[in-house]
C-alpha cells in the first residue's frame, strides 16, 4: 500500500472507531466504509451524492445487517452535510433524521438538534428537546467527552421552549465550561438573562463585546443595560471588556509591526466592516505578484507573520483579509463566525465577494501589479476557487491546512481541476484531516497541478511557516518553477 492511501486508511479507521454500537458492529466498521470510499473517489458532487444514496438504500432495506445500517447511517450523515452546505435545509433534516435511525451518532444528533432549534417552530423545538435529552443521557453514561455539548444543546432547547429555570440549572452545571466558546457565548447570555441571572451574564457579555471590539450595536446596548442593572461603574466595564479586547488588539499591533504593514477597512453595502492588513514587498528585489490571503477563523492574528515576511522578501506584496465575524470584521447581527452556523456556504460566498472588492481596491491603489496569488487558511479554502473563477489574473493558489468537509472534497477537486490553477498546499502532522484533504486533491487533479508540502513540524495553520525556514523556501521554489514554465 502506498504512503498516501495508507494515511487515508488510518484516518478512516479512526472515524470507524468513533462509532457507537455493539462491539460486533464496531468490528465490522474497521474495513473502509463505503461512504468514505465514495467520497475519496468521487468525480464531483453528483457522483458522490449518487454513491451515498446507494449506501443508504442498501442499509435501510429490510434484513440489512447491523454493519450495513451503520454504513448507511454514516452516508446519510454526509448527505445531510452536503445538503446543508448547499442551502437545502429541508433535505439536510431528512437525511440527519435517517442517520439517527440507522446509526444514532452524536454528529448527526447534534446537527439535527441545532437545525431544529434554528427553525424554532413548536413541533421542531419539541423534537429538539426530546433528542437533546436522549443525547445528554447517552453521553453521560457512555461517552462523557461529548456530555458538555449534549447538555448545552439540551439547555438551549429548554430555553427556547420557555423552561428557563431548568435551562439555567444546566448552564450553571454540566455545560458551564462551554460558555467561553464563541458558538455558545451569545446563547448563554440570552439564556441567563431570560432566567434573571444578570450577574452571570456579565462576564460572557463583556467577552462578546471584546471579541467584536465594540462594533456590534446590539451587544453594546445589552452590555450597557446589564451594567446599569448591576450598578457597575464604567471603569469596571472598561476593565472587564479589556481583558478580552486588549490581547486581540495587541496581536494586531504585533502583526503589523512584524510585517511593516498597515490596516485597511471599508463598510460593505450590508453594513459589515471589511478589514484587511497590507504589507509591501521589499524594495531590494524585483516586484512580483501580490498575494491576497484569507485568514483562517481558527488562526491567531500573528500566525501568518513568517509567511508574510517570507513572501515580502521575495518581492510579493501581501494583503491579509479578515473573514467576516473575525477580529472586528462585524456587522448588524454578526458577533463571530458562529453567526453563520448552518449557512457556511453563504458565509464563504460573502467573504469571497469581500476579497474581490479588496483586490480591486488594491489594484487601483497600485499595491498590486499585473497578477495575483490567492490563498486561504482552514475553512476559508473554498474562497480561493471562487476568486480563481472570477478573476482572470489569479496565477496560483496557496492553501494552509485546508478544512473541507469530506463530502465536499470531490466537488472542490473537480472545480480545481476544471480551473487548472496550480495550488500549493501546506499541511502539518497536528491536523490529520487537512493532510487527508491535501492527499485527495493531489490524487485526482492534473499531474503536477497540486503540490502538497508536509512540514513534519509542530504547528497549525499559517503558523507552520514558523517551524523551519525550509517550509517557506519550498513555497518560493514552487512559485519560481511556475514562473519558469
């Protein structure tokens, strides 16, 4: 077995071992599940979808074995993910319900509860409450590491159904440690305030204000209301918010100082603040194509510093785009990436539109020359393909630890192959899913189109370029090869 399929197999087996169910069913899952094979080998989104439907049909048939039902449940889960990403919420719900019947894994359970709560109808909330209660009990007794997430969803469902005291008891108890996570902060603030726990809402609300840098009017109005109710002085508000805000802004200052850069921003038509950092190329070398790099929501602000300096020294000016919801790039109703939960494709499309506007602005200002390199970290990888499609001057793509749902990899790969744009993919051992994605892109695109660089060093995302000077040198050598052709 070659190195790449062996690595993919290890990832698949790790997923199989995460299945719940009788030991015999888990043992049966230790072969590569057909859903995984379909997503590895699919030519595009349609062929993957067809293959997954076939797996579901086989497992749902009368007399199907336990192993086939597990396989069908996994396929149904991925069909739901594909539907959700494509903006088909009704189909996503249907597939996640099927996955619960066939497999009953926490992944589809959590996705289903979240989707039902977003809908908010009486019947949907009752279903979400029942399912969340089952998941919480199962997590408590069999998979304790999933218990906080399960109890948090139970608390949220209780809150939405008006059972405020029960919701608050859970928020203070088995899921309290989730309150600092962006996905839950705003929800827990709302839950606590509804139950009359004004004091308990103070710190998470101040954290939300710090993350949004005071730019979300709704958050600021709510924080002021809570401050007055608690009779706190303005100095306490400034101090508490500053505990979160000041380290964020210090990171921004450190990045700009490190790269000799400057911030830029404008307000989009919908009121969202579009933010970026631009760093000029070194004057001592020939000017080359500018890089527009979309930061990963998971990266710290300082993570790409060495990447930027490496490219600057080689003659490439660099602009780092902040995706919506991150580092002060907020707008009405937006407090963070979690604001797009269930609408990730819409989020990526909005970020791609922002990137296009920034590229046009930088070109007019003389910052960029004739050509562009475009890059992205983590979950923003799909933005690069949209930019390659819509901008004829894109010469190459740079992806750092791309995080693409496995069910979307075939579609991404097909679009990349059709575009023909060369792509450099930087991965590291701490993010095995990104290594899997990179391997799959290299296997089914044009020969030589995708270069996968595994640093072998510690680090995540754009910070991988800090690990060893050879990491950046490989990127520059690859760019030089492309220019020589």
